[in-house]
C-alpha cells in the first residue's frame, strides 16, 4: 500500500466557493468562503467557517442573519477579489458592481448576479479554534430563472465552481446518475 | 431581475461526495455523504450531516470516532451502491472489495482504494432537525502517493467528484482550472485599493 501521512489536514475536496453576505455597521459586505457545507434538510441548514477576526463575521454577530450567494464562473474574478480585501478597507459592493437586493431579512444582503441566494438566520456559533463555525437556518432561497430546467435547479446552468487547492475549478459534465449507477453491484450482491 | 423563490432549500453547490467509515458492533461500515464541509483550520475540523436513523450514526455514537474517505471517479459505482443499501443488512466493505486499513484510531476504518483518508475524533454532535451535525477533529490524513505532485496533494490526480441535484440526482467530475486563487482578483484589487 502506497500511502503517505500528511498529519491533520482539512483535505475535504472539492470545496464549494460562496460569497457570504452580512451587514456590518449598517453596510452590506461580502466575503469569499470555501469552508462551507450543508448541515441538514429539514429545516434546511448550512455551515460556514470564518476566522474570528473577519470583518464579515462582525456583521453576523451584530444581526444574527447572513446570506450565502453562489457565484457562477462569470464571477470568479469578483469572488477572488472579495477574498483578497477586507470590508474594513473598501466597499466591495461598489468595487464589484454587485446589485444588492433583500428578501425577508433586512440585514442579509443578496447579490442579484449570483444564480443562487440563501437568506439565513443564525442557529449556533461554535468556537472551533482558529475559526468560528456559524450554523444557519435557511429561511428563503432564490434562483435565477434561467438556471432552472423544468422547475428544478440545474447545476450545469448555475455553473458554480470549486476551490482546491489555491485554484478555482469548473464543475465538469455529469457522468453518472446518483442512486442508479450503483445498482449493478446491488443486483450482483442479491 | 428574474429570480424565483423556492422556500428554504439547502442549496450549496457543489457538494463533495465522501464515504464516512465507522465500526458498528465491531464491524466496519461505509456510507456516502454529500452534506459535509470543513469547519475550521487549526485544528483541522469537518462536519457531516447525518439523519438520526442512519446505521453510520450508531457507530459514531458507539466509538466517538469515524473516518472520511474521498473516493475517486473510479469508485463511483461503489460509492453510489453504499448509498443504496444499509450496513444493517449487508457487508458493504466485502461487496465493494474495499481493502481496509487503520491508522491512529482503531475504530475509524480507512479505504485503501480512496486517494484521501481522514481519521476523525468527534468534537460535537448537534441536533439540527432531521439530521445530526457531527463535527470531527481530523487527527491524521493519509494520501495515496501517486496523487502527490511535488509532495503536495493534487486534486486532478485525486479525481474527487461532486453530487448534484438537478433535473435528476447526478455525479459530476471536477473540471478545468478557471484561475489561480488569491490571484485572479488582483486586477480588481489594483484598481480599487492599489498595489
């Protein structure tokens, strides 16, 4: 067996890439986050991990609400920019020409250009050491209408991208149907 | 603006696909999960959302340890199969021909064929509705040597895949590089911040 030990590493690839929105001192701000995941489906909940000193996290503590916006490949430059600079130093909304809109929550800014937008309420914040783990309950979901196929979200049209490591990757074509391709082994073992 | 509202949905895209390993009543078992994510960097930690009734959760509660194995596209069929049947009824490791090994934790079974294996200790189990959010501390990482480039893990050699909900549930490969991270945005930074 040719395995090498690397010590403890956060090597769960591919990472999604999202823009987390919050209101800091009354002003919308967006941060690029790759350490995120789905936590649950009913009620739908997700997690994001942010370093304690992040400007965006300040807004989450202030309002107990935030947003998650899934950028498409067209927004890779703006997304990277949002990870390079702090909202304490500049107005990222203006710099990136984001058109901001709001849904049910008045302190969870949403980006119109992002094909998917989630409005969230904070349910837990856990101290994980270097990061704060924010668990949020999704209260509303928006999708750009041209990313639907037969009334369902279509990842090929959404064109999200993955982070890992230090590069952004497109998502390739679907190459198998889930809960289907494994049936061959299932029928063999019966 | 042409946006459509869908009510609350757990729509984070893309979702990684991993095989979570546990020992249940003394026997190794594996189940695929798409609802996972990194939850911290120092110490490295991760989360997996698991429904209360899952066989995997029994093993996690019994031993307070588990593994996360990243399958490559070559293990697509086996991964999908592990999501169609319960370890309560069949021995998935045997049926999939998994070669199992152990590292530091003797109740966190690792799959040799998966290019990346993480050994995890449970830190938190949070009740988040119909799922439990299991947060684990990564205590060791194993990688298949031919997935390294200049001693660094190479995602194009690891060949992980993502689970996507679309018109039907599908698996997608990881595609071409779009740009270098912390670099492709530098032109905007120069324009708005300088240097």
